[in-house]
C-alpha cells in the first residue's frame, strides 16, 4: 500500500544508485506491499508431498478440499497434452498415474491459472502463451538444470506474476507506469524501475521465494529481463530461455501490457547457447502449439 512520498523517493534513489541486493528490494517491498501468502491448498499439498511416504488418500483429500483447484487439475490431466486414452475421473487416479512431482506441478499450474485469470485479459493470454511457448521449446531442445517441459510451462506461466501484485496493491501507480511506458515507448519494466524503484521481475521472484517455490523458478522470474539477477550459471540459462519465450510471444501477437515487443534480455540468446539456425524451428514449434493457448484459457475459465 502507498504510504507517502518518502518511500518513493528512496525507491527511486535505490534504482538510480543501482542497489539491487535482496535486502534493498525486500526493504522497499516491505514498505510498499504485503506479498500474498502461498494459497492454502498448494501449501498443504506441498507439505504432504515432501514426505516420501506420502499417502495418496491424504494428498487427494487436500486437493479435493478446493473445488476450483480440483476441477482445473483434472481438466489439465485430461487435456491433450497428457494424452491418456482413459478418462481420469478422480484425483486419486491422477496421483497414481502421474506421481508426486507431476501432481505438484499440476496443482501449482492450476493454482497459478486460478490466480492469473483474475488479471487483465491481455496479461492472462500472454502468461498462458509464454507457458505454451516455453514448453514447446523445451520439448524441442533440452533446457538447462534438468528442467522438464512441465516445469518450463510453469516458468512461462508465472514469469510476470509480479505485475499482478503491483496492479493489485498499487493500482494508481501501476497505471502511471503503463501510461509512462506508452508515452515514452519504453518497456514496462524500465518504466517500473524509473517510477517505482523496483520492477515486476523483482516482485515476482520475491513472491515465488515466499511461496517456497524452487530456486530455478525464482531465478527464471527474477532474471527474465536482467540475467544479472541470477547468480548460478544453470539458473541464468533458464532465465535466458524464459526471456526468449517472453520475447517470442510478445512479438507474435500475445503482448502483456500494450502492443510493443518486449526486448530480449541482454546476452540472453548467447546464454541459451543456441545456433542462430535453430530459431526457425523454435518459432515453428510455438506456432504449432498455439491452439493449446485457447484450450488452456477455457480450462481456467470453465
């Protein structure tokens, strides 16, 4: 919440001075917004699945306690992506078929879809498109740090989640940022840094850390506009791939804030270690997967 001009002056000063340590950012965030806690269903499921001797019945009960998440989880399980010949009608059946790791990713995906669909329509479409794009690329080319296509999907889905926090807790200032980006024809994250002293990547990374999500995901969110925010080489590469998906989807008709391409993070292409001749194949993989965007949006809205 906004608490006076002094905070904003310090925030702007922090941005100008190049102070971007976690302590600096957390101090700003503590004074500006209260980051939401991890949704209860995801918290409970995560805690249960951390036990290698977890009970299928207990996990299913935890998921089923939230009807919206249950519905979205089952719809995702029965989507064309998993391609099961038989219809999966229960959460218990899904857990047995897919295992703990995939189920947690599905519940996280369902939770994220439930949350981001509350945002503006372009934001929702861009988030889903980025998820589909990054998963399509991961199916074509192995991602670093052992990231699976399912994990890549979540990186794309949540990469801009910080924008939702800024829009919810700072609506007037968020509108000011958007207006400045449009009038000055600069990327939104640059307008955020100039006017707020923080950007949505910083906010989203702090939210992911608060939700006890993986270090890989936190880094992918933090570094998708600035690879310097990632300290580990493998995580830096994941951020580069996330930046590439963000760039492709924005350029291909799925912008997040206004119809202007998001620039690729400096050094991102080199960090992916991809030959230039692989780009057409990545684009083709994304365009072939675009029908999934509408299907996933229907899954979330249904």
